[in-house]
C-alpha cells in the first residue's frame, strides 16, 4: 500500500466517522492534515510517475468532494 493509499484510507475512515457522529471539527481537521501531507509528498517527490500523479489527483478530488459536504 502506497503512502497516498494510506492517506486515502484515512480520509474514508474520517468520512465514515463523521457520517456516524456528525462531528465536523475532527473531520475537517483530518482532511486538512491529509491535504498538508499530500502537498508535502508531492513537493518532495522529484519525478512524478503517471501512477503517482493519478493517485494524487484522485486523493485531491476525494478531499475536495468531502469538503463540499460540510
């Protein structure tokens, strides 16, 4: 499992937790942490393979979608 896949899994778990409790603060905090980690990872990787870029784009889209639900 890649680092991006781990971040995606964390985002999904945070979403499921939010859906069950409607606790927006923790959900938003987790999304922000993941966004920061993803941006740092993208900046740190010198050569973005097509697979890396696709996974990063998918995670960015997922995070953006979740933020629209708030």
